[in-house]
């Protein structure tokens, strides 16, 4: 078995290969003067079981194109079995037509991946789990929050409450709370625009407690900041924010810290300065099953 590291996931791919005790291949990726990608995989893949690890954070389009090139090329070079690991699946939030005429980007991305015919697709905390049901290839969504919950022990939280900033994120809080042995709750969020959200008032048992806001994605930080403001009004003690995918658009991290977060953390589905825990074990263990 060989793990192939896409350029967006070098450290994660290495951790997966170490855990699987197999070789790691770093393809040569360059750009032509006009911006087109040039990819070369300088090893013999004939008859190999290949695991491609390539996340799709910003620049999403380049990272997606690289993923497609990797998938199609390993097939073309004779790999026997191909697993596509897309730890952060970009474009997944547009998983339906919210307004007439919109592109359903998740559907398009899945079709493109399917066209390269990998044997399986794994992703982590994809925005809507149901969006990968019904793909033509076996697809599985892995859950990172149990790992996050274990990592939370290192913060020595006081009487912690784990909080999903909206109803959908309640599952994340619940999964992490299961590992930590803590309480969980959720808020009611209303999205006004891609950058603006509001939180409905809610009675919360947070006075003097440490609270961790948990979500799948922190993008602009608007959701976390609104939740923070509400928690401060309810006299929470220390407030942390965590997520699976640290998209961190613009200066999101600075804004969250300025709003009073004690700390911000994420997994390595997107490799950033706040990646504190690795999803390598859940990926490798699923591959090894
Ligand atoms: C939306 O439903 C997601 O789960 C996240 O809450 C959202 O993507 C966070 O975005 P932002 O950080 O821009 O508020």
C-alpha cells in the first residue's frame, strides 16, 4: 500500500502512512507559466493499493483540480485499488438549490470524483452527511468530534459545557461531550447573509462555567463571534471555540480572539496554525478495517 500526499495535506498524509506502516509518495506538482497544473507521480504504481490524501481548502479550485488529476493519474498508471481521502470537502455547503438557478456545487464535485472511478471515498465531518449518500462509489463520512472531546481533557476545563452554535451543530457538541464526559447544548442561529448571523436568546446554564463552542467549520468566524457575545452576557467563565475544519477566511482567527475567545483549535483536515489534533487515526483505522 502507498499513501500519496496531495499538496494540501502533506502532514496528514504522512501521519496516515506512518499509522498504516506503508510508504509515502510526494508527487511533483508545478504550474505552467499560464497557471495550468503539471503533476508527476515518480513511482511505479502498477498493481498497488493507493490511498490519496488531498484536502480541498483555499485555493479550493486548484486543490480540487489536483485531487482529480491525482485520482485519474493513479488509475491510469495501473493502481489496483484507489481510496480517495478528502478530509475537508469544499463546496459541500451548497448541497441543494437554495435559490432558483443556483449550481448545486456538492453534486458537481461528487460527479467529478465519481468520473475518475476510485474504489472508495472517505471524508471527515462533511457539512451534510446525507449529501454523500447515493454516490456511485462507496462513500463514508468519518467523525472527528470524539477525538476533539479527548483532546479537550488537556484544557482542564471547569465544569464544562460543549455548545453547538446551531441545531445542526448539536451533534458535534454531543459527540465530543461523549468522550469528555461533559454536558452539551445548542443555540438557535439565523443566517442573514454569508457573513452575518444572529443568535436567538436562550436560557443557558453557563454562569461561571467553561464553555466550548463546537462546529464543523469556522469560516468567517461570524457564527462563533455571535455565540461568544451571547455567552459573555450569560457570564460564562472561559470560552473556547473549536471545529473540525479551520477554513478561517480573511482575519477570522484574529476576530474571534479579539472577541474574547480563550483559545481556538481545530483538527488537521485543513493544516493550519490551530491544528491541535490529527484525524490520521480515524482515517488509517478505516482504511485498515
Ligand atoms: C454552517 O451551517 C456551518 O456549520 C458553520 O456554522 C458555518 O459554516 C460557519 O461559518 P462562519 O464562520 O462564516 O460563520
